[in-house]
């Protein structure tokens, strides 16, 4: 499973832009539907994992992967008894979570996100860690309702609480909690099984990832199903294990940075070597990861 995740992530991040993404392998991409109870499903294909909740008040969607997959996604939702989503939450601005926005906005879906997500999607942008330029979305693809801290949806007998976690994976992350179904979509706060990408260029930080993980843990019990941004659907025990890894790395990195060590010195010292076998098998090697998070640490 991890190998597949790695290949997909590498393919997506290295493919470098819209035109390349537009014409490669989309026809062959298939959705995996994971039923999580109470008409909530995780939908896993390429890009960030999706959550969908279906019921008589309408379809509620969390994230939408890539534009070429929208038709397939809508077909899958139809098979589950749903329709064109009434609401779409973007957990953050990244292109592998918002690629379907323009299609869905044009189809009448109301897009909802943190204030900073709309801001980021409104302008041309760049993700230096992946040497990638990202074009602003047209108005169809922009969130029409934004929030600064949290908001709640009441539909299909469900209470869906959406809340901002600050300076975690980006500066505009939202976590989505289906309270009755006991399902949480963690966005890219959680990469299940491997070192997470942290967008420190746009306000993300390791300390924020740790804090956000703790917030999700506080809402979870043994039965909670937690959808990570990437990787398989997991549970509290697995999230705690990941949180402990983040905590260990943060402590280690703070110590080294406070000693005045440069990123290169830290990398050559291999301070998290003991973790690599378990966590370095995703798409980020320890070297790349340490380099990314170094700048997201507090000043020494
Ligand atoms: Zn992301």
C-alpha cells in the first residue's frame, strides 16, 4: 500500500503542471469507496482523499482531487445514491485537493473554506518545494463562503463541524468532523504512515501539525474513523503513533536548531535515522523532509 501511495504522490508532484496532468492516465484512475457508516464514505483515488456524506438534504463533499476526475467522482456519488454536491469543503488550497473546484462551482456546488484558502486560490502561486507554479482559479472555483475559525452544517440528521487549525500543513487548514457518524477528515494534517509534506512557504509548521494532531486526537475515541489527507483511512491509535513521531522530531529539531546548526549540518547528522524505515518510505526522504521543516521551526 505504501509503495502505491509513494508512486502516486511522486507522479502527481513531479508532473509539474496542468497540461501534463490533463492528458496522462486519467482514464485508468479508479475510485476506491470506503464505507464509514451513516452514509459517509472515503473516496480514494489520486490526490488528497475525499469524504462524501449522502442523504435526503443533499450531498456534502470534502475535497475534490483533480479536474479530470470530476466526472468519475460524480458518477461514483450517483452510485451511492447522491447527487451533485450541495456543499464542498476545501481542507486547504493545494491543487491535489481543489482541482475539481471549477467544475463543481460551475455545476452549482457552494464551496466553503477558510479565509486564507480563498485568498490563495484567487492569485497565481508557487510551491517551491516541488518547483511548481499554480494558476489562480476562475471565480467558479473559488470558495463563496469563508470562515476564520469554524462553521457547522446541519443536514441529513448529521452535525458537521468544520474548524480551522492554525499554521499546520498550511495557513488555511480545516478539519471536518461528522459528529454523529464519528468520522473525521483530517486534511493534510495527517499523512497516514509517512512523513508529511508541510507547506512552510505558506504558513505551515511542524509545531502546528503537532498541535492540530492533538486537537483531532482530543475529539476521537476508539471507534472514530479518521480520513487522512493521504494514505489509508485510519484510527485513533494510528494517529497517536503519528503524533508521537511528530513530537519526537520537533523536540530533536528544536534542540539542534537552538545549537545554531544549519540545515545541512542537521541533515548530515541524521538525527531521525531511527524513524526513517517506518516513515521515510512515502514520497519524502528524511533529508528532504528535514530541509522543509527546518524553516518552519521557531527562531532559535
Ligand atoms: Zn496539501
